[in-house]
C-alpha cells in the first residue's frame, strides 16, 4: 500500500507540479477491497486538489495500527465550506460511498483560506481478519 501511494504522489507531482509528501507509519496486509478503496479515495482527493485547491503542496499520511488504518490527504490550498459543496461536484460524495462500502468512515475538514483534509479510518472486525505471513 505504501509503495502504491508513493507512486500515486509522484505521478501527481509530475502532472501538476504540486509537491506531495507521503508519510507512512507501520505496515500490514489489508483486504484487497479495503486497499483498493483507500487508493481510489486518495486518488480522488489528489484530483480534487489539482482541480480546486490552488495548493502549493499536498500530503498523504498513512498510519497502520494493530487492527486499524488511518489515511489522510491534505493540502494548503484555498479550502472550502464542506457543508456547501457546489452542484455538479461529486468527488466527496464518491469518496464517502467508497469508504462506506468497505466499512470505513470518512471525514472532511476545511474552511475557506485554510486548506482541506480528508481522513479515512478503517478498523478490522474479527470476520475481516487477514492471516499474517
């Protein structure tokens, strides 16, 4: 997962000239559905930064814990009011649907002039456990 996000950040920087710092703490195997959802949410978050944020930098943070993972995508851009998303903008709702589909929670923190941060939290339940190596 860490390698995939690093490649995603590098490709984003190459396409947009917006530097991305990728910080990963820990490591573990995730169910493929969860891994795919987190990747797509991160990808959409970066696309939103490119389209709307006027940011000079972005950050991807991935933190593994014993039975959970937290992912955030943030920027130092112009920010927005998450309660008033313009019509025709579906990125955040799509991210929420992807998170919900794998049992994760998504939160969006932003305000005009303060950048934005999208955070995803997924916790493993006993029926989702992935055997270790």
